[in-house]
């Protein structure tokens, strides 16, 4: 469905091309028409005389110099080109979706690692703070632990950003990227943005 939409955006309409092939083939078929006519004539005596006739006409295209055959060939050629273009778009979409899904999995792994690293940095800072208060550590060690926590937090924020971008790329590859994804409160993208804002 998405591949057909993308082809239509490129100005290629498969349904229109299929109809063009049917129309071109139909021009080569015999044509039968039913004709009927009725007429009332009034003479000097004002008496009406009804005349009528019914007939059938048959038109058979016998020779047209190959014009109809060329039209059919052209329509079939354009339809074949559309099918090739559609296959190419399907391949492109499939490749793009696979790459986006792989990128999303990688971003999720980085996000999990960044969360673990932040937890470890916070635990190390907590331990270093207790040691400093007990007089068993220096201010340099405490500041190093604090710097490590801020670095881990920055890495987590970067990982959340990369996860969000990976989500967008996957939605785009699947043809589902719409403005509602950024405004609807129930949207998975809005929820993931809200989760990221809670990290500090």
C-alpha cells in the first residue's frame, strides 16, 4: 500500500495505467450498437402516420494501419514500467525499513547501556560522598565521581535522542510519520520524549 502511495506521489498511477490498457484493447473489439427511431407525420388531413424503425449496427475494425496495436503496445509498456518501478519502490522501502529497524535496535541497546552506566556512576558518587564525609576520601575523588555522573547523564541524554531519531526513521520508512505522532499524548513518540525529559 505504501509503495503504491509513493508511486502516486511520483506521478505514476497503476490503476490509471491498467484502465488505459483495457481501453486500448477495447478499441480493437467489434462494436455493436442498437439504434431506434420513431416519427409521426401529419398530412393535410391532420391524420398522423407513425413511422419507426429499429436496427443493429456492427462495426469491426478491419484495418487501421496498426494504430490500435501501437496504442495497446504503448499502454502495456507503460504498465510494465509501472510494475518495475513498483518493485523498485518495494525493494527500497524494504531496505529502508530493515535499516531503520536495525538502527532502532542498536539505539535501544545503547540506551540500556547508558542507563546502566548512569546507575553505576550514581552509586559510585554515593559511595564516594560517604567516604568523603567519613574523611576516607579526598575532594578530588569526590569531584571525579561527580564528573563521571555528569558524563554518564550526558551519554544517557544522547542515547535517548538517538533512540527518538531511530523511532522517527522507522515510522518514516513504514510511511507512518504524521504530525499526530508529535502532538497526540497517546503517541509512542510523545511518550518516549516525556520519558527522556524525566532524566536529570
